């Protein structure tokens, strides 16, 4: 699914505004908070255990901000998203990068079922980070972008 020049422009502009407002750490933490609460089985994945996250109950933003390793990871995730957003409109490069993300997760023993909810998790985290910038039209474009991310990532499984 390709993106029109208009969609690319609004997605890139709103992403830049979101990052100005919350930083890579803030947006990355919003994604991780959604992931840990909406897909709790992700908390115990190899590697994540070194974050020593609570295994039960709701995880709060304070649970994440009190763990420097989690903040570091959030920045890595948001940096990957930044690269993805910059590649929108360059469909072949976008596909290649997302396939690399999928391959990297396969190597980390992250199964494809862990990506089942990623579209909704990303969309919700982005919607929250947009705050007052959020409109129905803009969210339609973001939903499309989140769908494409999931589609290309899981295509390598
Ligand atoms: C579009 C969504 C995602 C992006 C952009 C993303 C990005 C990244 C990046 C950049 C890394 C660091 C790789 C490295 O250090 O070489 C990473 C690591 C990792 N990701 Fe993801 N990720 C995504 C979704 C997920 C999901 C859904 C899961 C599992 C539920 C997951 C689990 C992991 C794990 C276990 C690691 C290793 C963490 C560690 O111990 O350092 N990721 N991810």
C-alpha cells in the first residue's frame, strides 16, 4: 500500500511535532507502555527480563521511567520509527527496512504472534502523543501507516 505525497507530508510533519513535544524517549515509552499492557506476554520475552518489569498487573509510566534500560530501549524503538517515517513515500526502501526489523526480531526469538496487536498499539500510542494535533483525517493516515508497518514486518515470518 503506497502513500500519496499529501499523506507523506502530513505524517512526517505530525511525527516531527510529536517528537518536538515528547522526545524519542516520550514517544517510545508510550509505545512500550501500550505493548506491555496490551500484550502482557511480551514482558517476559528473552532480553526484556533484564528490564525486570513486573510480570502481573497494570504497568504504569513510572514503572518504565524508573528503569534506565527501558528508557534506552524506548529511544531505540522511536529511532527505528523515525527512520520508518522518513522512508514513507520510498516504498522499496521502506519495505526493505521493515523486513530488516522483522528479521532482527526473529533473531531475538520474538514470534510473529507478538506482532498481532502492534498495529493497534502503535496507533493508540501515536494518537495519545499527538494530543491536540489529533484529527480523524490525520488518524486515518496514521492507521494506514501502522498497518503497513505490521504488514511488512510480519511478511518475513
Ligand atoms: C514497529 C514495532 C517495533 C519496532 C520499531 C521495534 C524496534 C526495536 C529495536 C530498534 C530494537 C533494538 C534492536 C537492537 O538493539 O539491535 C528492538 C529490540 C527488541 N524488540 Fe522490538 N520493535 C518493535 C516491536 C516489538 C514487539 C511487538 C516486540 C515483542 C512483543 C518486540 C520485542 C523486542 C525485544 C525482545 C527486543 C530486544 C530487547 C533487548 O533485550 O534489548 N519489539 N526492537
